[in-house]
C-alpha cells in the first residue's frame, strides 16, 4: 500500500521588505506610524526626502499661523516650537507636532535640548496629515492623535485640513467644534487666525 499525504503543502514564506526605522513618523501604543507614501520608498519608487517634505500650501499655512502667534505673545511667558517637533508622551508614544505652544514655566529654556519634549504643550496646532493612515483612516488618525494630546495634558488641539478647508478645535471635557477655515479661530488669549481670509488676501487659488 502506498501512503498518501492529505492537506496542502505549506508554501515557503516570502520575506517582506524591511521598513527602515527612518520612515517611522510617530509611535502609538508601541506601534510605528509611518510617513505617508512610505511604501514608495520601500519599493524604490521615491527617496525618503521626497515623501518627508510638507506641501507648499501646508508650509505656507504653518508660517502664517506661527507669524500670528509670535507677533502677539509674550515670549517671556510662552515658547513656540515648530518644524515637526517631537513629543514624548510615555514609553510607547512619541508624536510629532507642527506648532506647539508651551508655558515657559512648564518648558523652561534649560529643558530645551537635543531630545523630545516630555511635557504637554498648552496648545497644539496641526496642518494636514503627514502620516500613513490606511489602517486608521484620516478621521481615525486625526481623532486618535487629538485625544492622545488632550489626555497628555494639552489645553487645546487645532487641526487644519486643506482638502476640505476645515478647522477642528478640540478641548478637554467639551464638544469638539468643526469650522470652515474662513471663520476666525481663537488660538488662546484673544489671538485669532483666519486661514481662508488670509489666503484670499494673498490671492491664493486655494482660498
């Protein structure tokens, strides 16, 4: 009698391409969140530099918001960090921020060095999404990151999305507010920005 083997023959597993740690944008609950379009780098279609830069519109809006803040705040009382500043929430969570405003009592100049900030900003402002969101979805990413910042101790989180021209304003223990970006948005202490109005003033087709 000839013995027969039933079942399927296991296929040899094809190893996935290793994802370089340099493509990690943030860490959430110990898991990496990669830069948007990171797969193009892994597959050799683009370089890391091509996916890590902000769009011109995103950079223009960030510059506008920062200029509004710096013109009106007392820099003895507050510090403003930008350029994708790193935030270390805890062992499993490192986030990145477009514009972060800190009380100088919370973040004195002696604490600003070659490491991620490990205290909560007073205000966090985000413009668009630089992370890969195919697992979370864009809304899931925005809401998830916003909640992490609020839980960390942030007093207000403001999200600007250029695709739908909206601004989300989130504060702890209150309903989150969604506005058109041509409305005034208070950052804090009667400091406001109005992105749609500013772009229109500058003659931008995106106003």
